[in-house]
């Protein structure tokens, strides 16, 4: 009798055990999927590349607030300004004041663009003041990273830097060395990696050669820029495969403008080819004063939204709970766009805004109906 009872119990419990095992396996698979996601870094370039082409004067207070908001949204690498001549790029005036006044968070890199030794000297002057202050014991430095830049065509470097590619690299080498000697991180940019506004299609071998030179200077990462925003996924793939012949893909980043609406597609192409860092700009801010017709950088909101549910996960600080908070970034995109007197051009940002307005109106309508 006992045997038959056990048999009944065993048979009747089999479906429960089967469902339990299936549930456990699904749970394990979900955990594994989360753990196995590929980390992607976002370099937020809005405060620098995003604002440099604006026509009106942007107050220092607004720039400082923008940087602080981005850090609180979880961004862990923010390009905050540029030590260039205000004569050539007026919007970058006041970078010394901006990086000194910004409330800086731990585990966030605040990078500045420097075109030459004079630009580096400007940053080092700010850092010397910081190092001699009591803040140096408890507050992160105003900046711990510089970005240096050149291009893949002589026509663009002459328009941008008034030098050839070879001359620009020769001038950048001692700047990079001096920055490294001061303990600063150095990141390199190669502009017009796909197409040049002056000469058209770019020779990808030249992109490879310039990237290799920057790597040998000590750049920890080289960002390849589709400055014109004309690139297609197939072109991005071809360019990357050429550059990877001399530069490890883990040292490369993608920088895509959205002139022809292909930026998000180009981001995914870069990721599929092994790139793990993407430059983006909150609200899709941007443009280039030396690339006529180029529109803004790929919007940070659009990149974050597109990567949801994919095999990639965006890294961020504790302020974004280990990632970059899409809702906060979208709010920031609308806020800074409002400061500039226009609407956000981020597609995800616009859709988010429309949904928020619709949800608010429906909630109000529900409250009114409840009172009737």
C-alpha cells in the first residue's frame, strides 16, 4: 500500500517537477543573458562637440548645469569643453571657468579638447591651481583627460588646423607626450573617416595610417568620425576592417553624425565589427564649423533606446544605476534644446515627449471623468 501511494505521488508530482525545472532553467537563462551582455561605453560629447557650432552665446551657468545633469544621469565620460581660440570657436570660450566651477563626481572622466601646446598649457594652468588648493584632497580634478584631433584628408586639416596631416601629427606628438607625463589620459580623433566635405570619398588606408600614428603617440582610444554624416553601414564596415589591420579594434570608437539619417545604423555596424565605444550627443546637438551642411551627432537618447533589449548593455555610474538613465537623458535633451530656443531633434526624445504629454492628458481626463 505504501509502495502504491508513493507511485501515485511520484507520478502525480512529475508535471510539477517538470514545470519547476523549466522555470529554473528559464531563470538561469535570463540571468546568463544579463551577465553575458556586451558592455558598450558612451562618450557624451554634447557640451563640447554639441555646442561648438551654436550661433548664439550660451551662458557659462547653462554649460555647467548641462555637464552636472549629464553626470547625474550616469554618464561616465563627458567631453566638457575645448581649449581652442575663441576667435575661431566662440562657443568654447570660458572652458577654464566651466571646468573649475562644475561640481565633479567620482568615477567620471571630464575630458577637454586641445588643438596644440597652447591649449594644453591652458588646461595645465587650471590643474596647477587645483593642485595647490585644499580641494585636491577631496574633490576630483577639473579634468583628467585630453582629446587631440586631426583628419584623414589634407583639405580638411588645412581648413580646420591650417596644416597638412603630416604637420598636424608632428605638432600633436609632443602635446600627447607632455599630457601623458602629467598623468592625463589622451584620446585621439580622426575626422572625416568616411567622406570629406572638400574632396569627397576618403581613402580608408589614410584613416588607418593616421589612426596608427595616434595610437603610437599614446592615445588610449581613437575615435573615427563620420564628420559629414554621409556614411552608410557598408562604408563604415569597410573602413573599420581597413583600420583594424593596424589598430586593435578595442582601441577604436565610433563618432557618427546623422546628416543622412544613418547614424544609429552605423552605430550598430560599428558594434558588430567589435567597436565598444560610441560618441553621442544629448538631444542630437552638434555640427561642425568646418564641415558645411553637417548636422548633429547621433543623439544619446536614440542610441540608448536602440540598444534596449539587444545583446549590448551601456555602462554607466551608480547615478544611473550602472548604466545611463534614458529618461533623465531625454529630459536633459529637451532642457538644453529649450535653452537654445528650439526643440530636441532626437527621434526617441520626441517620441518620449509626445507619450508623456499624451499620458498626462489621459490622466487629467480620467480625473475629470471620476468627478462627474
